[in-house]
C-alpha cells in the first residue's frame, strides 16, 4: 500500500533513461549486454580470453559477471555510484543471484575506501552484497577492511592499479574457508586480486570474484 501511494505521488521511472517504468524500461532491458555462458571461468571474459588468461596469476580462483560494462548495464552502475540511485542494487542483484548460487561461500563485499564511502553516503559493493544476501540467503561477512590513501582508479592499467601502496586491504578476524567476493565492476582485476590475496593470507582457501559487469578492455 505504501509503495502504491508513493507511485501516485512520484511515478516510477527507469533507472537508466527516466522513461515511465519500474526499475528498467523495456527498451533499456533489451540493451543489457549479457555475456552468456561462453566466458572464461578464470577471468570472466568472453572465451577464448587470449593467449594468456589475464587472471593467470591472480589470487582469486574464478571470476564471473553476468553483463559487459557497456550500454544499459554501464549506465545502471553509473546511476548507482554517481547519482545515488540505491534502488539499482535490487535490479543488479536479481541479475547476479542465479550465478552466485553456483559458488560456495559467504558474501564478502570489496570495501570502498572510507573517504569514498563518506563522499557517496554509502558503499555500493556492500549494498550489492546485502541485496544478494536477501535474494540468495547467503550471509554478508564484514571481514575485509580497506586501508591506505583513496586514489582514483579510472583510466589506470592493471600494473598501475596494483602498484605498491595503491590497494591495501586487511582482514578482520578469521574469514571462512570459501568466499564469494562481491564488487560492482571488474576492470583489470587488480582490486579483486588484492582482496583475494589478503583473504588467502588469513586462511581462506577458495575465493570466487563475482561482479555485476565485466570490462571487456582495461
């Protein structure tokens, strides 16, 4: 009843284009760039992923994302991160839930730097993990903490992102043996790799990196 009354006062609009719709309009749904099943289980890119898999030396054991970081999917991430449209996390989690169920372990969000979290008023990866928890029944485990300076990642290569001091994570308490690491965007994988290394150093055996979108090029 409450939502019905709110819809009368503020008609629902597409999170991407603003057209009248609940969550996503039909046109934007049709523009979602699904990756399908023919992807490399190691790095999440369309298979074959290249002469040498980009995740060959990564600490995470597998990576998966349902969508490419393009079109309506990219715009949905932008609506969440830069326009504060928190209702986007439910849509994103619904797109991810079936794939997440394939992997064992509790959900661990890639933590945003405290400065970024304060600036946005929320941590998008944690919000996504919480929405996934509601849809899959998996617990969200707050075992990762981000440290170091808040540095901008956009436009950097994998080597630049992974440079000493740029990506610092620590583990609080004892993490579980199996973890599903949750993030919104998988670009070079440097952040996911740093998180997985911290978790494995603390005793985790299996880390699967699950993101909403996978960048097809760095």
